[in-house]
C-alpha cells in the first residue's frame, strides 16, 4: 500500500488545515527504524483536495510528513 505525502511547510505555506487521521500508521525507513518525525506515527492529513495533473483533475488526500526538498510526493495505488 502507498500513500500521498505533503510536507508540513507546504501545508502551512498554502494555508491548508490538517486533521487527525482516522487510522494513523507507523512508517519505517528501509532499515526498519521508525521515521524521525512525530515518533514515527503518521497521524495528520489534509484533504480531500483537488489537484490537476496533465489536465486531469483528481481528488486525493495527503498525509503530512517531512520530505526534505520535496513539497509533495504522490503514491501509486
């Protein structure tokens, strides 16, 4: 299973509001350790929001996660 992620900085910059996830989950790095963000638990999200990709509009949710230099990362179902 994969998810869409957005950085907390981007959420703040765009003035979006976040909410608690109904089903938080633990996210681990490749070595098996929890990510170094909010205790490794992904528990905040935004959405659904409408985004436009190559002229097509879709509605998706984003989980909030530190992403380094990236503003958002789209998962692939």
